[in-house]
C-alpha cells in the first residue's frame, strides 16, 4: 500500500541540502525548514517561499549560491513536501502568510529580503504588507493577478470540487509514478526544462496523494482580490522577474501587477520558463543579489 504523505526518514534521506534541514513546531504545523548561510554573525536574512505544488527542493541550487552572502531560510508550505497539513485551518493566502510570520518569530529571524516564486510571491507580498516591513521583495514568475473573465470564478470552484473528491489526488499520484510523466508534465505546464534530479524530486512528491491534496487545497482557497486591492499600498522595493518561455504566467499578468505596485521593476529573462530559478540558478542568484544589494546598502 502506497504512503499518502512523504516521510522524511524515507523520502528525505537524499533530499537536496539535507544537512540544512530541521523541523520546527509553530502555529499548529510541524514545518520542514532549511537554513544555511555564512558562518559570520549578522548576515542579512533572505526568506525563500516556493510556489504551489513545490517544496524546498525547488531552491536546491539557488539556495547555496545565495547562502554565500545571506542567512537563507526556506520552508515547505503547509501540506507541501514534509510540512504536514492541518484539518482545522483553511490554507488561505492571509492565513498562510500569518503562519509563516509565527514561524519566523519562533526562529527569531527577521527577513531583510524576501524571494517568492509564483504563488510564493503573493504570499511574500501579503506577509510584507501585513508586517509593514520595508524590505526588498523579488517575485520570480509571480502569480499576483486574477484569472481573466469567467475563469476567475470557475477556477477556485473547480479546485474545491477536485479537493473534495478523494480519488483525484490518488489518480494524479498514481500517474506521477510512471517514468517520464512528471518531466513531460512540467515541460508542458511551465515551459521549463529542468535537470533530471529536479524532475525526480517533483515526481517523488507528486507520487504522494497527500502532497497533491496540499496543492489542490491551496488552490481551492486561493483568493487574490484582497491582495490586488492592496498592491498600490506596497511601500517597499519590488522586482518582478519573468521567464520569457513561461507557460503558466503570461507576461501581461506580470506587467499588470507591476503597474499597480509603486516603483516596481520588471526584468524579463530570455530562454527560461516558469521554473527559471531551477533552470539557471546562477543567473537568477545574480539578479536577486544585485537588486537586494542596491537597497540594503542604502
């Protein structure tokens, strides 16, 4: 019988950046957290927030590069990877941001820069706004805008229907166990060509129906209207990076979000897709470092 959720003692033994992992109890969750950085004290803290369906493995190559200069903290979102879900809390955007805030309090870590990928960029912005932090934020292929037209109403309802049907995640998990299927799915849905190791980790997570449930549950409770109304109130430096080949987030959506955020910059990266930070971590690390340094050194 297949296991519903990934288990650290089995699935985590060769997990990327394994020595940096620890488990932390905060706000009713048992979080899987990774932390690495310079041995010197006082290094600026960089918080990494992954997107829907991913986990800390998404930062496997980018994290060590940023850790040369930053005290880097990455986490698995609720219901994703090795962070367990909870049946008593809705995983809405504001509540996830609040839970991450409590996790950071428990770690006694206060970010100097936030980097979020896809939906993680929305969570990062929500957190920055709620905490009134004046720190630079980098959104990688950010999911900040509503779906156009009727899809804005249908998508959450469809996700709810999928989540309430226990067979959906099981079917998806069974499909993900077929060799090569995860890699083909990622290529079609993201426009990215990641390495075989990255596809292996995604396949490992997708093969567990509990992880699939976590992603579907997050989508079922995903509401961007409140955050979108607050974008003009963002009072912190923001850079939105968009992969030219991104099949998930159109360029127009990134530009639309940037138009609402005062002083926001947009940088297009050629020949990369939705998982740009996994395809070319050196390039993305340079972009993040340059932007953060230009504001932290002021």
